[in-house]
C-alpha cells in the first residue's frame, strides 16, 4: 500500500520551475530518503507534500487523500520532526505533549503518550522541564509528540544535523525502532550519505527540479556508482586526464570518475607526475559517488525549512 503517491508534482514561481513533474511512491512502513543539492527542489517538494505551499500542476496523495483538494485533512494525518528542537523549554515534557494533543485534537491521548514515553525510556522524567533534557531526550520527546496522532507518515527534516557522533548513532537506532515497532512510514531528508545508506529502503535523488534516480541504495550504487580519484594539484598546474574517465574540476580539486580506480591509478599519477600532487585519495563506489555522478557535485546544505510557517500551518489545520 502506498502512503504517498506523487503524480507529476510541479511547482512554478512565475517562469522558474522549482519542481518539474516528479513522480514517486512511498510504501507503508518504508523509510524513504529524499536527497538533493542546494536548490534542487527538495525543500519545495516537502512543502507541497505537507500543504505548506500550493501545487502548480499535478498532485500528491497522502493516505489516499489529495493534498491539492483537501490540504487540511492531510495536515491532520502527518507528523513532523525538524532539524531544530521545537519543544518549549519552560514547560515540562508532559505539558509539551498536552499542548500538542490539543492542537491535534487527539482524544484519550494520555494513555498513548505514557506508552510512547515508556517505550523511549523517559516516562519517569515527564514532569521535568524540557530545558533540562539532554539532546537525545529532547529528540525522544519530539518523536513522542510526532507520533501522538498516529500519523500516516512522519516527515523528518535533517533530524540528526548538528548532533555528535554518539547521539547521531543513537537516533539512527531510534528511527529504526519506531519504523519497526510502530510501523511508522518516514520521509527522511539528510545531508549524511551514510545515514541514507543505513536507514533508507528507497532513495530519490532530485536535481534541478527533477527526480534523476530512484531505487534502493544497492540498486543506485550498482547502476550509477563507480570509483572516484580525487586529486589536489600544486598551484597553477593544469593537466589533461579525460582519457582516464569523466573529469570534474571544483574547489581547486580534480575528480576523475572511473569504473575501477586501481586500473587507471598508475596512469593518472604518471600523467600528472607524483611530485606535482599535493594529495590524492580514492573513493570507492558509494552513495557519495552515486550523487557525484548524477549531480556533478557534493551534497550541500539546502535552505532551512520555514519552521515558523509550518507550525502556524499545523495550528490552523486543527482549529
């Protein structure tokens, strides 16, 4: 069963096409990753799917409901976890949850809230002010609030950005757990390729407003992968390396995309001259190389989702 079906989803700003007739589906219980470089249309896509911005052409169904025709109904059926912490630090965890329950108009919420807090191991702290929570506990509180209305899909926008390595790994485990134990369907945006590789069953890569690749991490690596030799040369040096593969020059470095780096490495070094190389490294086939091959650049940070507008939108939908 498809929880999300995007059908020729399009957004235009006057003559500029931000999202260009994209199509994809997200199945129930799936973690779907949406990746794209800065300005690719990723944030605009999410805004359309959540009803924050209007759709120019096409449509999207969330749980079988048209976001174009019944946006308020869709907004009641989604959960949201931002890259920024959105809990009120001056209120207790329970008070934060209570406000969320009232906004969502969730009846008999207390039992569900208690069960989720206990599942996350923070029930004993529900009467403590959120400002005294650790980063990990605050994320668990946010997820509790997002799951309170049993949403059709949870949107996670950069949920681990800015976290230290240990906290990020803990959150990865947490996302896996709620996906499994709560059958939570998740649309995840991230700038960490290893995160997408580890968590997502399916990935869509968007570039210049179009979906340029769609599939599992393994399928994408097999179809679009390859090795990359990344070289930094001494200042002022210019060499021709096109015979070894596709060459991309960016930020003072040369990237040579090739099917097998080891087979051409010696030829590359001999052509440049080892004394002219400042640094050299090989990147084996990965989602990083897939992204490089498809977009011609690395994954850069996109403009932040307008959280203030999103929260206002959610409040209006529940009135």
